[in-house]
C-alpha cells in the first residue's frame, strides 16, 4: 500500500486512540513483547564490527533485523541496522534531498527517528505522531531535504529498540568549505548495553527503584564525614535525607551492574582505535546514544577544543573534560603531537563503569586507562536546599500539601521571582518532591565534576558562533516542571504522565519562551523534535542553539523556541525509561487553539 508521495504505508497498527496513548502503549508493550521474544541464548553470535559502515550520497537502504551479538561473552540477540552495532554512519550534504528506504525484518513494528535533523513532521519517525510505525516485512520510504550541517544521529522510537541496538551516527557536510579544518574525522558514539531483557530491567526498577545502585553510603562514609564536618552536622544531614526518603547516591537508575558501556559498539577490552600521525588536527564527533547513561568524557594528556554541540557551531572553548547527556552531541578538536597512544575515557555519571577506546599512531597500541573517579553524593545544594549564596534555595519534600496557587501573571520571562509556586497537579502520589527556589547555575559542571582539578565544560562556556537567529522577544512563556516519584518509579511533567496530558499548542510563526524547572533529584536531557531550543543566559540573552538540553536537579533553565514547522512533535526526556512519563505532544498549527488537557502553565 503506497500513499500519494510514494511511501509504503504501514497498516499493521492503525491509530484509533489519541496519538499520545498510542505512543505510550507502543513504548510499554512494544518493548516488553519485543524483549521477551529476543532475549534468549542464541546458538552462535558475531562480534561487533571494528567500525560501522559509512554510507554517503542521496539514496540509502537500511534494514532492521534481529542478529546475535556477543558483547560480554554471553551471546544475545540484538536489534540492529544492516547487521551492525552501531548502525551505518550516514553522510548527508546540506542542500541535498535524501531518500532512505527502511525495511523492517523484525517480528514487531519498528521505526527510525532522525535526532536533531529538521525534517517534515510526517518524516520524523515517531509512531503515534508521525505515522503508525513500520510493520514487519514492510518498507517505509523517508524523503526529506537537508537544511543544516554538523553531527547528529538516528535511532528507533519504538519500544526499547534503541536500548537493544537500533541507533547510528549522521554526519552532514556543509555546502561550503567547513570552517573547522581537520586532518582526520572520527565519530565517537557512546552507548550502553545490557544482557538482560530490557523489559525486566524496567520491572525491577518498578519494584525497587535503587535495584541497580550498589554505591550506597556506608558506616565508613559516616565516620569520614563526621571527622570532616563534625558529628552533629553529619547526623543532621543523614536525618534530613532520611526524612525526605531520598538517597544522595541516586545518580543513575541503571548502573554497570547490568550495563556494559560501549564506544563505537565495542566494550573497553576490545579497544576501538582511531589512528593519527603526530601533529594532525583530529575532529572527534561525540554522540551519546546511551539509553540511560550520562557520560563524563576526557582524554588524559590531550586538551580538547569544543567547536560544536548538537550539530551547531560554537565559539571554540578549550577544556579537559565535558559531560554529555543522553541525546547530546559535542564536536571537539584535538592535536596529539607525541608518538604515543591516548585513551578516550568516558565514565558513567554514577562512576560505576566506563567506555574507553584509543587514539594511536599505530594499531595495537594502548595507553593507561584511568580508574573511575570517586562517586560524589548529591548535596542539599543540588536539591535546592541551602543553595549557594548567589541563589538561595529551599525544597518542599512532601508529596502532599495545600496548593499555594500558580500565578503566572506575576512572572514575565526572566524577570520572574526566584521563588516559584506549583500547580495543584504537582501534589499527589506521582510527585515526591518540589523545588521552591531553583537556581540557573549555568556555570555549574554538575555533581562529581566540581573542583576536580580539570577544566570542565559548562553550559555557561557554550556560545553559538552566530547571533540569535530569530531576534524577537517571546510573546508568551510556558513553564513545565520535571516531576517524579523515585520510590514508585513514576515520571511526568507537572505531575501528569503523558497519557493523561493534553498537547502543547503553538501558533505557527510565534516565538515562545519555555521555562523548565527540575523538581527531581536526577539530571534529565530534554529533547524537542522538529524545532530548535535557543538556550538563554540568566539575563535572557541568547547563548547557544541546541536540540537536547540537560537540566540538573533543582535547576531552572529557559530557552526560546520559534514555532516555524507545522506538525505534531514529540517533546520528552531522552532517558529511555523516563520517556513514557516525561513526554508532551507539541502541535504547531495556524491558530494554536486550545485542545484542552494540561500541556503546561502559560502566561504572557
């Protein structure tokens, strides 16, 4: 069955419910049924390729299929693209129109989303929004113009297929000579792999949210803190965490207890290697394709110059280390001038493990692999309580209470007061904490990276190499709070899970300000499909253009969005197991009529 534009139209899963319900059902049930079908011991397995195939041009053919892989010594079936982990690197060129034929050889529906690439809404690849997904045995033809350059990636938006291997890199070459000159150009794709059925990982977290967290504080930690801070202060701090029923070591939901961290599809022992000649300029395109992992990246002995983020060029900034959240990309330049090997080292935020590879002048070389840093607990300052002197702060940790009102008329963009209030929907069993005085903290590298003796990148360092592409002041502001209940392993915006929320409706051509407040104790990478997110500084000035913005615990960020693309767009946390709750549908149409439901708090 073909539509009027020649696409093969899947008919296996027609949409009868609202799109948001279809999406959530597909995420929850699709992942479980696929996982139960795949997660058995195959009789044989192949090792991941040394380097994914590179495909370039304007015509591409991709195949989704199940194939045994052996990452840890235990063969498991993965969902792969063209039998490769990661999938092929696709090289497009700005100004071209590309055609990508995706054939689904899986036993269940699949999809491909073009992360950060500006495509028509019908080509965005989100089942329940863009289309129904790609049925088993069917081919879907994506066709779209390329209107940008830089580093991006693609992945499945069906069930838990991204976790099981459906992802790959995209490099878009500029139409004119690239201002970032280099002698060699490597993609460095970071990801996480589990031999477990991912559906069982979810089930374990639902029963016990800290199931994979083996980094708990011990009696030895108490004695050390008491010697440093005093016995009374240490007891008071432990009591406060206990009263909040929260764990300061809760830095990641899923750890190296089940995850093996991969660099270009290879575990650390396999030692992926990129070759160089001393003195060459090397461009490294870092992509975090991890389903649930935030990485801290450094190359001991080499300074990195950051020249791009999320595909967009930035003014160069020299750093020793950077944090890359799920879905983000960073381009860096390094110039190794010694005839020696250097380790690409990406430790998980919870310090339970790492991905690693090598830059070397000759194959077979390897440098010393660092020991992961000590795990650093969250502090009350991270949680919005006893914040740094420049911001103040306090947090309401009760799951219930009297609603104080949410008067958005008192807030006008960045003139908003530091103290905020919460909507009635944020008081209930799905929300176990609320930040009342969040801080922006753009210059904060984040927990585990402060004062570590290295120059660490922050969002305050990032500045686009171009002026504000729009220039208009936003006409209105939409505030959204990232909320959750860790004990119940529930996630949401404003205390409302996606399946119960109405869409956010925008008028085509308008410019809005989005204010994000993180009421949880975890970092969340928030990704908006189809539209750019222009991050602002504390004064409301344009800083940097991104498609995925990481927000820390107890943090408040604002960014501008120009509603310049018609359609229905996904807006969600890019941690795969949070996505079903922290999700909104954004609809851009001609009148932005209110569709009812709860899409956020509006003012302006």
